[in-house]
């Protein structure tokens, strides 16, 4: 067998695959994604310049600010600001406060273990702050009940510890 055929066959396969990917890309990638912009140069990332108006029209669901809660819920706010959970936004546990207090009149309280385990699963990464947070093994530590049955998240050091 000729040595040239060993080189040309794989090269032909690579060229066909590259051409196929480029042609499929034309149908999959949205228009305006990866465009040349005179202001910023070539723009390629997670967003498209063509949908900026869509995002401007998108209604934000979260306030992302505990200050919003403190006027009506001053007792809980003061408790939270004096404990390790002070860095957590109220909406992380209570859900989005989009048009609260009118709609919804009362926020849902997420009481499942999943919310607590986002921070309290044991992750021993010395370089991150997670190593300093007390980890809980959900299979061994009261697996059948919610964390809030024993622990008050507004006073985590005070009760159940």
C-alpha cells in the first residue's frame, strides 16, 4: 500500500468533518451570536448583542438586597445581621420578593435540606471559605426531617447546636 494514501485518507476525513461542523454551525448558532462589532471588535460569548432589548424587558424577580426586608421584618433582620448567616440574602430561603408585599402577600419559605446543604455539605477545600463552614452528612444527621425542625436559620448559633 502506498504511504500517500495513509496521509490523504485521514486528512480527507478531517477536512470533511471540519466542513460539516462549520455548515451545521450555520443552523445551530443564533443570528448575531459571534458578530463583529465596530465598538468592541469580535464579540463571542454567552450573550448576543441582538437580544439586549429582550433582556431589558425581562422582569427581575429578586430584590437581591436584605435592606428591602428590614422595614417590615426588623426582628428577623436584626437577628440575621448578628449571626453567620448575615451574608445570605433573605430571598435565598424565602424565594423572590418581586412585588412583595402585595403580590405575593406572603413569601414561600424553602424548608428543604437542599437549601441548607448548598453551604453545609462537607467540602474540605482549604483554599475556599467552604472549609470553614460546618459540614453536615445528610445521610447520618437526621435524614428524615428538615433542618429547620431543630435549627433556626435566623439564630443558627443559638438553637440546636
